[in-house]
C-alpha cells in the first residue's frame, strides 16, 4: 500500500515495514541501536524485505521495530533515482564499533559498492543512535551527524509506534 504525503514523498507499507517484534532482553545485557536504511538501485522494497529476514536470522542483532518505507528524492548528488528509506530498531550485544563493522559487511553482502559519496547504492545502513551515547571519531559518529536535517530519517522515525 502506498500513501502520498506530498509531491516529493510517498509512504510505502510492506509485509514487514512497519513491524514490531516483542523481544525479551532480560537474560542478556542488550544495547539498543536505531539504524537508518536506504537504497535506490533495483527493487529496494524487496531488498528491505530480504534484509528483514536476514536480521531475523542474525545472531548479532535482533529486530525490535521497523518503520514504514519512505520514497523520497536524493540529496547531494541529485542526478539519480529517488531513494527508499526506513528506520529499524535493533538490540545487540555488539559494541558501536563492532556494530559498524558488522553493518558494513551486511551492506557488502547486499551488493553495496562505494564509489561516489552520496551516490546511488543498493543498500546503505547508518547507525543513527546507540543507547544514549555520543561518539565522535574518524570512522564513527553517534548520533549520526545529519539525522536532524534529513527527512529520510525524521519522517520514518515520526511514523514509528515507539519513540526512540
């Protein structure tokens, strides 16, 4: 199902976007991360569905909730197809740096090639928040430095049942 919210933005609902899973984290100390996912090459909603099942089988991260998918125009490099973006909330035993490396491997598994900054991509996964911590290093900044200025983060986040 699709819902046009303005001429530039469309909300897309699929089988697992949005979804909310009940996860018990009482046995193990779990960290909570809010991830932004996006892509604009190929059938991105289908790829997001494959990512959903990949995460469901992961031993490193567990899916808590996903937002609906937002179709929106690109920023930065404007001569490319519209993006599809969503937010997923996960629990993890990984540290922020371990999570970053894990997500980079997931992107690569889903065909991500890094050639042009802000260019077209099959899958991009950004750590938006990790618990309530702040990190600023060469390889990792948490919270994500541009999250407050990106509709691709703000709109899906606003449509989630839980407030993160």
